[in-house]
C-alpha cells in the first residue's frame, strides 16, 4: 500500500495557532459538559428508571471504559485518515449518540448509547491533543494546552448547574440534547480552521494487539463493575480476573515482538514519559471516584436537590480555570518535581477533608473544599499531561498521545469503579435510603481514596530537578540532559 501524502500545515502559521485551540476547546467543552451533567442527574435518573443510584455507575463507567478501549486506535486513525477527517467524524458521532441517549427509555439502551458516545469521544480528545502537539513547539506547548483547557472547563463549571436545573424542571433525557447545538458549532469550526496532519508512513493496524488489549481492559473493568454484587461467585470472579491479567500480559509480549504494535511500550523507556503516565495512573485512581461520589453525598447524604448539588460543584471548575492561568508560572518557578510531589499530597488531603461534611456543615466550608480541589487537580493534570511530552520526539507524538490518553482514561475508569466499590463495601447491607449510613460509607470512601492519592506522591520522587524544562522553560532536551548529569545523579 502506498504511503499516504503528508499534509503539513505550517506550525509557524499564526492563523493556525490562533484558531486551533478554539477548535479543540469547543469539542472538549461539549464532552466535559456532557460528563458533568450526567453525574448530577444520576439520582434523578435512578428514581425514574426504578434502580438504585450506585447501580447506575454502569452508565458512567461504560462511557469511560469505551473511551479506554477505543483510544488506542485513535492515533492510527489520525495517521491514516488525517486529523481533520477523524476529528470531524468523532464530533458528528458524539452529537448523534447524544441524541440516542436522550431517546433512551431503559438502562440497557442508555448504556449502549453511552458506549457509542465513549467511542466517539475516544477519537476527539487524543486527536485534538495530537493536533495541538504537532502545531506548537515544546516551548509553547504548556501555554497552548492550558488555553485549550480553559474554555473546555466552562463545561464542568456550567454542567452541574445546567444538569440540576434540567432534571428539576424537565425529564432527565433532556440533558443530552444540549450537545446538539454545540456539536454543530464545533463542526463549523473544524471545517474552517482544523489543520489536517497525517503520517508519511502507512503502518498497518495491530488487530491482534487491539483484540488482546481491548478484551483484557474490558474484562478487567467489567469485573470491577460487578465486584461486590451477586452476579458471579468468588471463584468465577477470580478466574476471570486472572484471565484479564493474562490477556494484558499477552499483549505486553506481543507488543515487544510486533513490528507495528498498537501501543509502542518502548516509549516507557523515556523517564519523564514513564513517570508522568505511570505515576499519574495511580493519582487518577484516587481522583476518579469523586465526580460520581460527590453528587451522591450532596443529594442523598445531605438531601439537597439536584440544582443545589450542581451549584456546589461549580467552585471546583472555576478554581481549575484560574489555576490554568497561573500554572505555567508555577511550574517555571518551582519545577515539575516539587510541584508534583507537594501537589499530590494536597490533593489527597483535600479528598480526605470531604469526610467531614455532614448535614450541619456550613456551606462556606463545602465551597472552600471545592475550590481547593479545583486548584490542586488542575495543577496536577497540567503538570502530568505536559511533562509527558517533554522528551518525546516529534515523530513519536502520535503514539505518545495515544498511550497517555489510554492510560488516563483507564485510570479514571478504574478510579470510578474503585470509588463505587469502596463506598458499597462500607455501606454493606444497609439500605441506600438510610441517609446516615450513606454519609458514613461515603466518608470512609473519601478517606480511602485520599490515602491512596497521598501514597501515589512517592512515584514523583524519582523525578530530577530539571525534568520537564523543555516544556516549562523552553530549554532544549540536550541542555536538560546536560544539567541533569551535572547536578543530579541518576535515580
């Protein structure tokens, strides 16, 4: 098969740099708005569908699972068909699947539509990030990625309130139709301003790798999804767990011998990439359960209506937007190592602090915790996401983006399942209608997730003082390596 033509929209073109962040941000805004709206609506959806709120974690987790399984092919599709075509198709499919979600009348139909949403989102986020990485030099990458995220954070800022108001006045199905006009605007921006990059080397799709990795991740996530429920006995669950690990181990063996592996694991030899992606995986496990557990705490534990619960979630997104504006200066001043070590501990402490919230807790304290969570989470994700590409070669950017995005979504999926499992385990056989029992179970879950997050800070101690300066200060990789060898012994 002949190699596809390379389309090289100049990275120095000021018009591309001016409009591209807005193109990607619009699609991410739609995706983030959808995620935060549905989290707020979970209790209302459960009441409408006559199921328990914790059992609806499948509606959220299937979306994240579909993302994690589908993301590995996003880089291949972008290289093969071009970033503009893949991004445009993904936005269109996301809009269409949102309509299907709104037309759903039972849980299985909603889960199926959400999985289609997850598949389309799997093409949007990594391809959008890949386009930004290929357009901006490393010295401008952190600022460009923050610029993309700031408009996208308007989704989490407005989503909880919009979702709360919608489910308060309208049927919950209406929350999904909000995506339609946003999707149309995104399509218009894509066709006018999206550059079209594709690889000059036609690599085949690793079908065997996709089958091994996808089935292993899907099976492991499903086990976490049903863990603690009575669908399977302990023996069957353990056998399936070993099978999922066996499939993932088989993929690792396959990837080491395949000419064109689905995920090129050799990139983990790059230390900053390995620490950012692997260390970030553990950190995101603790953070991943919060978007699902906090609405349950506010609506079931505290007895607040959905719209008030949504208002309590707004400070987190607002603080995240503010932090994006100053994170470049923070990283430039203190460096990735200090920031990630200290900030990870602060995230864990903040998560633990949610265990003090009771019906008598003053609103100002809840808002303060939300602000703190937004500040620390935003700085953490900016740091981990940008450092991952500090020492990655341009020709490896597509694969690096695919691996990083896959690991991020897997960690968030596992974090959501883990948080739900921990809360259900602490709740035991007590009814979810018992407000005191729910509050106590959620408090213990927050302490567990917070402790795990604090422990994850140990992974960032292996960073060196000058790691990531190619991104934060625009220093070349050669100079960083030279400084590291002079000032810091190898870790």
